[in-house]
């Protein structure tokens, strides 16, 4: 059962990361769209569906499967796992920031510039690099 849960975890992480990388890019383009325009309304639908249909379920599955894997293998006190766990908390924080921004855009209340979302778009990538190194290399 362990390998099936591990496969499910990896699949969920791939889907979650795709959303974490794509949603801020949608925001970059949404910032340039005029409020109330057809383009802006299309972005709202895309953002909401990406968050609700892909990102939220993927995050939940990734967390549940990941916690099961950590429990089943007793990784709780391993240094690499603690570093990975902290990085995953960071990804979850970014996820929740993006979810709040979906609500702001939906209400035409976003005040942030494109540059903010361009920079934010790099954060999940940096966290992912760390997570992969912690899991594969296990540096500590």
C-alpha cells in the first residue's frame, strides 16, 4: 500500500505545483485587463476553477498522503523531513495567499501590480527545488 500512496502523493504534488505556478501567471495577465471587460471576466472564471477544481483538491491529497507516508515510515524526527515539512508549510502559505487574491480579483478589488505576481510566481519554484533536494539527497 505504501507505494500506491507514494504514487498518489507525487501525482497530487505535480497537480498542486502546476496550479501554484500557473495561477500567479494568470494574475499577471489579469492585472492588465480592464475591470469589467470580457477578458477580466474570463480570467475570473479560469482562476476560480483552477483553485477549486485542481489546486485545493491536489493540496489536500498531497497533505493527507504525505502525512501518511511520514507516519508509516516514522520520518518525524529526520532533519531532511523537518526541512521538507517547513517548505511544504511555505507552499501552503503561498497557496492561501493566492486563494485570497482570487477573491480580490473576483471582486475587482486587486490593488497589486503585475510585478508583485511576477515575483510571487518564483516562490513556489524555489520551495519546490528545496523540497526535491531534501527528499532525494537527504542532506541532513
